[in-house]
C-alpha cells in the first residue's frame, strides 16, 4: 500500500529491508531539493536497493518512506482555550 498525497514533498527517502531471519537494514538518501514525483521516488528507492549486498538472503518485507517533509500546503496551528464559557475563574 502506498499512501502519498500529491502536495507532499520530502527531501529524505529511506529504504527498509527486513530479511527472513528477522534481521533488518535501512539505507537513506537526502536530496538537495524536495521530491514528489513517483518516478523520482522509485528511481531513488531502486538505486538504494541495488546498493545492498543481498548475499542470497530472502526478503520478507521491503518498505520506503519519505521524510524531511516540505508540504506545499501549510496548516495554521491555533491554541484553543481549555475551559471555554465554563464559568470557571482562576
């Protein structure tokens, strides 16, 4: 399953490999500019995967993540009062 919003962009792509003997390793690459195109994400993930010496080991899980996010849509954080119109005086 791939959960990715079109407006999401990130600079660091991480590849996680879990082997059948329950050992795992990660490889990551940080780009100078944020990436968001699936083709670019795939190419970077493929290059990271090809850099791993598999040594005839079986893989049970393979995952990629995009972090160091730079979302185009910025959200504004608003602090809400804890007791609104509750008649409590401090």
